[in-house]
């Protein structure tokens, strides 16, 4: 066992500060284990959100030593325990209490994205004929656990607070999963440009770097969606074609 100090943010929407908790660690512990140990022995009123403790529910998102992480997937042997381990709530969203933030905005945003609209079957048996590569392409996006770490680090939301103009990387992934579905017939391109603010993303890849599921958010979701917007609204050849067609 080794001694460690956890410096945990305590407070609510009216304010707060950090409090130090010394603990004894053991082999194999993760940050969430340490928080639970502190909650059980030193701070019974410590608020923390968690569920599966297996990196699949996305509930225990926080910032550990300033880096957005899932607490259940951050092993203590990857941290410098000679220094206090700082644990704070995600900074982009309003604090409810201690390590718990209000992420309800994300669920409201999700409602603004057009749902799937299946195209007419193209086979006599009432099914569709699609290429396997088109089926495989959006499968990566299904791994998203909605931890909202990508939303937390996105500068458009974090620094510029453009919540009414920008849906964030999580929902570009969601939109991409629908847009790239080979049997989907809805057209979300105009919404991406005018309602969801995809043009505000400057592809710094900060969202990709923090994704615990290693989804290539920028390369495989955001950039292809940007390309669709450019093709639809800014391609001079297509504009000319529409002019003559109209």
C-alpha cells in the first residue's frame, strides 16, 4: 500500500473549493475506487455520479489532474501519487454538487437532430440491397457511451459557451451515424450548416483525444459532414448546375 492525497472539489452552483483527503491505496485501484473510499470513510455527503464501473456507462466523467477522464478507467499507477491528485467536475457544464454536473442540455440538443427516415426498399422482397462497406462505416459511432468528455473539451462550448449555436462533437457523431446509414433517406445537411453550427468546428481533434472509446470523431465524423455541407452549399459547379436546372 501507498499513501496518497486526493484534492477533490466540493461545492455547488453557488461556489466551492478543494478539500484534501489522505487515503491508503492498494494495487489495481482506479480513481473512482479512491473517491468511493473517501465517500465511505471521510465524506459521506460527497456527490459523485457513477454506474457500471466498467467504462461503458459514461457516468463518472470528471477532470483528473486537469485532464478529462472516466474515473473508473483511470488507474492510480498511471498518476504521480507523490503529488495531490486533483479531481474536479467537468468544467463545461453547470455544477449540481461536488463532482456531479448538469448535462441535461445534451439530451435537449439530441432532440433537434432529425431522426432516421428509412428509404423505400429496393428489392422485391421488401428489403434493401447495400454494400458491406456502407454498413461497416457508421458502426464505429455506435460505440459512443455519451460520457460527454468530447463536449467538455470542445472550445466552442467550453470557452465560447455557444450552446445555442453549436451541438458539439458528440452530436456530430450521432448525425454522422444517421447520415451514413445506407438505408436512411433524411437530409440533415442544411441543419448541420444553419442550426447545428458545424462550421464553428476548427478540427483541432481535442474531442478525439479524450474519447474513451477511441472513436475518430474528427476524421471519420466531423470532416465528412463538413464535406457534405461544402458540396451542397459552396461547390461552384453544383451551384451552376442548380442554376441551369432551375
